[in-house]
């Protein structure tokens, strides 16, 4: 049994529940809301509805459900418009509650719709992918992609609660499960050396007995970081550390076109590039690159681009990244395995070298 934890944000604090059969607890929560006269609307995607139809019917009952096409393409202005039209059609008032039942795309999109609808209504995060369980469902970052870049439009909007039901991972495709492990690797590298050592000792899969504990460790680490720097305003470190590998990875997603790489796959390539940059800056020994890439490869994740992407386009995408400060690029780099830091003023040659080492043209 994995104990719940609380994201401590004062009046906006919320629990994260863990278990492998959370349907009854979630159903009770929804019944309480309905008994209070609060309307509930569920947002999911078509793949989740097909795989989890029985769970959706059992837990959400008569609540209206909107199922969007799966994939990053739904996380767009057009996708947001569909969700807002759905909330309008269901007459959600200020007491309404949006349930995000899906992976990171659905959580980000439905959460942003909840933040925007009537200037903010409550929402619940019920993640169905490993990546969403360990990362995107916690912390209140919501948003959509636009042609200029990933997650450039969004809002900070904390959920009312998060329900991490590892039982739903039974139907998660193997590729999606592997993509989630990229974020687990990231957490080990940025703040939990013992977690990274566990990943080095043997690959984790859905049958691993300690998977629930590993998920909770990632959530606990993210909760601590979010509590200290909720809106990513710290001059150094803080919430930006959660973007280890993401400056590279987001550029890959943008230039390749959203959908060629799963987010976790792009992050895995980004982690390899970030390790190489950290070595070139003299922060960690050269052997760290091999350690990082062996763990990623053991978890069926890429460490190089599937096809060359132009360096000039990747650089342009990085310059549009949210982490740019005063017009300058900022990177999250490794100070050691289990410790990360933010670094501004990084010269372009080592950045280019790192990207070319993972396959940029």
C-alpha cells in the first residue's frame, strides 16, 4: 500500500492518492460533488475510452464524456475550443468540476480549459499513463501547443486532487510505458541519486513490484519543488530544474512536428544531449553520458534522433522556449548524478555539439 501525499500550497493544497484500484474512491468523490449540486464533465481521448470503457462507465456513470482524438494534435487551439464548447453545452457553472482522464495531453488541455472556463473552475487529474502519473498531473501546469512552440500558451491552475491508479497501466501500450520512464530517469538525475541507482540496477516495467513506490518518489520530489517555486520564478534552480532535458526535447518535438516523437521519447534524447552538455561544460565526468544512455536504452528509449533535424531549426525552436530569460538561453545541467542546476550564458558551440552528437544535421 502506497501512502498518499499532499502538495502543500496553503489554501490550494491538494492530495495525491495512490493505489491499483481507485475506482471506488473516485466514484465516492464524484458522488459527493454531485450531491452538492456540482456538475461534473469528463474529458478523455478516444484511445483511453476504447481501452478503459468499463472503468469510465463504472466510475463516471451518467456524467457527460468528451473523447478527443489521441495524440499531441489535440493539445491545440482547436482542441481547446472543442473542450470549451463541451463545457458550455453541459452548462458547467462556477461550481462545475472538470475531470481530466487521460495522459499528459488530456491533463494539460482539460486543465487549461478548466483554468479558462468562467475564469477558473475546479478539476481533477486522473492520469492514465506513466508519464502523467509521475510528472504532468502534479504541479498545476496546464496548456497547449502552438506552431511557435510547445506549451507556450497556458496557465498555472492546481487540481483539486490527483488519483494515481496504477491498475490502468495494464492497458497502456509498451511504447507509452517506456516514454513515461524517461521522466522517472529525469527525476533520478535531477534530485534522487538512489532512484537513478535503482534504474541502473535493472529495468523497470509494469510488473515491477516497486513501480508504485517509484511513482510516489517522483511525485514527492516534484511536490517539494513545486511548493518552493510554484510559478517557476526562482532566479536559479527551483521549478526550472524539472525541465532537465526538456529544452532539447521540446525543440525536437517542435522541429520534427508534434506526433513523430512521444514526449518522453523526445525528453530521453534531450537527457542524452543535456548529459553531453554537462560534460562539455566541465561539470560532470565523461562517464556520466554512458551511464545516462545505458539506463535510457535499457528502458527502450531513444538516445539519438531517428532522422537528422537541422541544427538551425532546432536552435530557433530553443530560442522560443519558455525558459529563455532576457533573450538568453537557459539550460538545466547536471552538477552530479542526482543533482541539477540551471545555467544561463551557455555558449552556443557546446550546445550545438551536444545536439549534433544525438543526430542533428
